[in-house]
């Protein structure tokens, strides 16, 4: 299973596409596909039918669509958009910002 440098709840900035320049929080990461789901980015409309027996209302719903991991960059709290590096200390690995060297929070 491939590993991603961007995890859930990270703040990212979109680099290319129609939503270029937008920043948002990562809702979900898909390492096998190499994509992430970013909040309020690449919103698409989908028709939803009402289900009998359930209380879902039909109509047109909006939801986020996955975006390729190469089209987003992680936002460092100190220096803005930056690349992600890893630092191994003992048996633990932590993510660091390549610009300022600050440790980035890792997923638990």
C-alpha cells in the first residue's frame, strides 16, 4: 500500500485546475488511488433519487470529488506552502517542513 505525505485534517492549497489558489482541509485521503478529498474544492453536482422507506429527499446534491495528490501542496503554519520531508529519530518517523524545518503533526 503506497504512503502519502498528506493526511486527514491537513490544510492544503490547490496548485492547478479550476480551483487553483483555494485552500481547504483534507477530509479523506485515498492512498491506493493517490487522491485526496478537500473541503469546498472540486464540488460537483449529483442527482439523488428519493428512496421509498427512507427519509431521503431527492434532488440535486453537491459534494466534493477527489483531487490528485500532485495537484495540492501542504500548507505549513509558519512559512506557507511547502514540501514535506521525513525525519527518523530512533524508531519513530515524523514529517517536517522542507522550508523551515518545523515538525508537522502526524496522523495517529
